[in-house]
C-alpha cells in the first residue's frame, strides 16, 4: 500500500519473474490513509507499506502496526548512506522498522508549453493562474508546503495553531484558483493531459515522467 509509482511497475518486472512474486498494489492519495486502514483492522493482508519519514515517530513509537524488518533479507541496505541506515526515523531498539528507498524535494509541476516556470508558490495565487491550478487531496504535504511558502520552514512540522491558521488561509486562497482537487497524483496527470491545468500544488517529479509519456511537456521547478 503506497503512492502510485512506488510499486516500481516497470523496473520490478524482471525481479518479479525471477522470484515468482506477484504485487497487488493498493494506491493511496494521502499518507493518512495508511495508518487509518491498518489501525482499523489487524488482518488487512498488506505486506509492505509506506510511511513518510516526517511521521516516523508516529509509526515506530505509537502505532502498533509495524513488524521489524529482517535486514538480512535486504542486502542492499548496507549500501545506503549512513543517515539512511542508522537514524531513528528507521531504527530503534536495535530493530529496523523501515528502509528508505527514495528521497527528493517537492517543487512545482508546470506545463512548459503553456506557462513559464513560477518563481514562487505565491505566483499561483495571482489572476494569471485562475482556474489553472491543480491541487492534490494530500493534507500532510499541502500543510508542509504551505508552511514553507509562508516562511515557517524552520518550525515544521511543529507549527503553532496560529501558524496552522495562516497556512489554512493560504490554502483557501490557493483553492480559489484551483481547477479542481485531484484524489491522487495520477489524477493530476490526467488533468495536465486534458489541458485543464497549467500548474500543480504540490508537485512531484513523477508527474513529469507520467505526463511526458502522454506527450504533455510538464516540467519541474524549485
């Protein structure tokens, strides 16, 4: 259970055939869906899940839904940066609770055939993008990026209620320019492909790849 693309559908093909493994993915649109679904049932049948490192303490210290990973079965873990092998986001009490496999930054996707790259998240609030912004129904990332747009980066994720109120105000203003709120990142690609939107909040590099595969010139800017 994870985001679209995290099941690595293309590059996993050879490995799956070699090892006789079938992957049946359940895609999520928001990280909160993982803990919600797994907390409601003790027998949901998921072998692998995703958790974002920013909420690692919730998964490792508070939610009783993880089993330690037998690291002998993950030989490439030793090749990761030391930060990714030892930090308490993944390791506690000599147990390995998670193995990070991807990292990066979330910028802004934009259709380069329709607009220049935005220079700031605040550009998306201007009349230029009225009805052309695509948003994703992923509350955690929306709040984090909203906080960064407002200069709260050093405080995240431990923002105050007053800061949260400012972020909500920013997101409500942004929503006024939105064409719609997509249920997933894959749905954002559909909106780019149909020409409904020119920019996306938040963005993700995978959207570039999926959009370009559909002959839409979507790029990424920080």
